[in-house]
C-alpha cells in the first residue's frame, strides 16, 4: 500500500515511530486467555446475582 503522505511528512512519521519510547516489545495477544477470563467473570457475576437474589427474596 502506498502512502498518501508527502515524502517529508512520511519521514517525520518514520522518525516519530523510530523513537525509543515507541519501540515497546509487547507480549503476543492470547485470545484463549481473554476468553477464559471473560467466562470466569460472567460465571462469577451470575453466581453473585443469584446469591444476592436469594438474600432479598
């Protein structure tokens, strides 16, 4: 894909992205971990809501 920026602007963007503060190594995205955490949160909130409903009724 070609850039729509002028060469000068593209150079500024490249310099900005090459700065040390923008070169953070991130761990790989783990979709299964996210699904596991979401499942746990949904189950925990469901159990909490059932517990609260038994206290009220």
